[in-house]
C-alpha cells in the first residue's frame, strides 16, 4: 500500500510555482519547445520514468497528434491540486478548443475539474507538476483533483 504525502510550501514558493505553471502553459500551448526545455529540471523524472529530452518529445507529440492542439484557436488554463497519493501537488488544467467559442451565446468557460465542453470539441489535459530549484522537476497525470484544498485541510 502506498503512503499519501501532503506537501506544504511557503507563500513565496506558491507564487513562484504559479508563475512557472503559467509559463509552462504558454510554452506548451504555443509549441515553443525551447522554452519548455528551459523550464524542465535537468535531473527531473517525468511521467514516472522519462528524462527531460524524452519528455520534450512526449509533449511535442501531444501537441501535434490528431487533435492538433497547437492549432487550437482558443486555449486557457485553470489551476488546482491533486488529491491522490501526492496530496496538494499543483495541477495545471489546460483546455483547448479548435474554434473560437465566443461567437456562440451558449459558451461558458469551464471551472477547474469540470468535464470537457463536448459541443465545442474541447480537449482537457491535467498535469500534476512538482518543482525543485525553481524549475519543473516532475510531471504526471493525477488520478484525483480538486480546485481548492480548504475543506481537506480543515478535516486534518
């Protein structure tokens, strides 16, 4: 049985990590591999077993697969937390829509953790991201997520 760990960090680290998440989102969604490479830690372990160079390849493929996310006309990000084995790890939720949705009166921007907006062919990718030395040290797909951990912290 695996042990659940809860990570706690300072307010300054939270701000730095939030900025790194935004930089990662912008580099990823625009397909700027050079910037992604700068953001990833040289000694990091990504998706459970991959090094930095293999991870760049994985991210490139994810952007250029049949959904062609790099060509999405609209994308945005939400941030939340994992509630699985790495409780409290920041989660970046990236949402991609092939066509610009604001011409449709029925479009509403989704909140963190919500299912993809299927009428707009929205693709949602969630990545739990760990940090070390002001760089991204790990990336994984979280099993459970929440927008806020306030209620979880109050129970402990």
